[in-house]
C-alpha cells in the first residue's frame, strides 16, 4: 500500500486531512500521528483486526499490549472498571499529558488490544493533532510508538516513514514532537501504585499528587546494576528496545576521565577501520579526537537531551556507526527516563570510569 504523508499545522488544522485520517481509523486502517511524547501508530482500539494490523506493521509480538488514547477524561470510566480515586486525581492533574495509567479493563476493550491482559493502558495525549484525530474519528485509538519493533521510537514523521513506509495508510506530519521520550506508565491495579516506565512525569510529581508510589523492579537501578528487565511488569519493557545497529556503550564517571577513556576507545576502533559515533554534550563536543561526534544538548538541559536521544541513535544507524560511545547523564527527574532509555539501548553495557 502507499503511505500518504500529510503535513498538518497545529495552529490551523486542515479539517479535510483530519477527516481523511479519521475515516481510515474508522474503517479499520492505520494512521501514524504526533503526540507530545513520540509519534503513535493508531488504529481503532475496539477493532480486534486493527490491533492485529498494528502488530504486523511494527513486527511486534502480539503479547505486548497497546495504549488506548482518549480525548476526554470521561472515557476513562468507559474503558476501565474498579477505578481507584487516585486515577481521577492523576487525570485531573496530568491529563491531557504524558502519563499512561494501567487499570482493570472493561468488556468494551478487546483482549487483542491488551495483549491478552485483563488490564488496559489509558492515556489522554495533549497534542492538539492527536486530540483532534481521536475526536473526529469518534474512536478510542490504540497506539504503540510508531517505530518498527526494536528500533528507537519516532520523534518526527521522517522517522515514521523510514520504518513504516508501505505498511500503513497515512502519516499525519506535525513536525518534531515536544518531549521525545514515551509517557510515564503507572500501574494503578496494585495496592500501592507502581511506575512501570519512567517518563516526563516524575515519581516526585506522582507522589505529590497521590502519595507513595513504587518503582517496578525491572526499571530500578540499584547502584550500578540494573535489575534484569525480563521481570518488568510492562511486557514491552522486557524486550530489547531502542536498539541502535551499532554497539552502544555508556561511560559513567567524572567528566575528564570519561572523555579520556572514550578517546582511547575512539583511537582503538578507528585504527582498526571501524566507524565510530560519539554521544557528547554541548560542553564536551570539542573534546573528542575523532569519530562522528554529536551533541545531544547541554548537560544541564534535560529537556534537550530527552528530545534528541532517539534522533541521534537513528542518525548513527543511517551513518552505519559500528560502535557508539556515550557519556552518561544525571539520573534525576527526567534524567531517570533518559538513562532508562539510553541503558536499554546499550543493552546495559556500562563502563565505570
Ligand atoms: O508516549 C507513549 O506512551 C507513546 C505514545 C504514542 O502515546 N506510546 C507508547 O506505546 O510508548 P508503546 O506500545 O510503544 O509502549 C507501551 C508500553 C509497553 O511497554 C507495554 O508493554 C506497556 O506499555 N503496556 C501497555 N498496556 C499495558 C498493560 N495493560 N499492563 C502493563 N503494561 C502495559
Ligand atoms: Mg514503543
């Protein structure tokens, strides 16, 4: 099939284009669209065939559940049952926005959408294009990140096209996304809510809203060890994710020592004729002796680092980097999500300098 790319302007939305995209969803087809976190690959959440098509287009295992996107808080009580008060408090504070809640599913949600689980992931995105698409289609939209399974999530329409061209009907191109990392996922089916995936909404913010929150063992870093992700409760977290084609290694330690160490590795790999990429910062970009050096942003600007991470990993893929050496970043606040994605991409290959 031919994948149509339609540019859409947030401040002046082409209602005709939106209607076409909405019709595709209504008729069981797939449309990729921007959200504030990453691009999503959308289909009708109540249509089991649409879910099947999503899994096929991504090459994703069908036991990995999809997030259902809504455009109105009242949809929560349609899709979920036994909803705790905390869900409404979180919705009030963080929706629309980059937070996904896991709740017991209602009979309305087919198990093909939830990967066979009795729970459903619900999110109300803030991007006006996402909102308009959901409203115009009159559907709840099931949407995983719009990347081929195993590749970094997509933060612009070109990346979606790279992975899904010919596999989906349409891409709504709203330009680069705002955040660049996927939503925070919180499981509200446990007595004490558990964060299954760190994101833009931080643990502290969640605790300020609903009290004590735990972090799933699968995403916890205890000292230098990351608990093996196979035990993560979000099925998606157990797969090797966000993997660049080259071998990515993360160097942790004092800045000057990290630079020295990465420079040694650059020299070693370049001497053997390999293509080398370096993930540096604004502060360190001129400190490297060779290789393809990319700045991910200022070390002090977590938002910039989050926004550029997946884009840089993809760029190194297209440049055929065989080895990628990355500095490491603060593990605080949004840094927790950044390091979670970076370490997953590296297959937890961390060097202590
Ligand atoms: O920001 C986002 O959340 C983006 C945009 C498009 O909304 N979506 C996204 O979807 O990241 P996806 O499918 O790439 O990641 C969803 C994650 C997976 O790890 C999946 O296993 C987990 O959510 N998940 C979905 N439903 C779940 C459930 N019922 N229980 C536990 N984990 C669930
Ligand atoms: Mg994904």
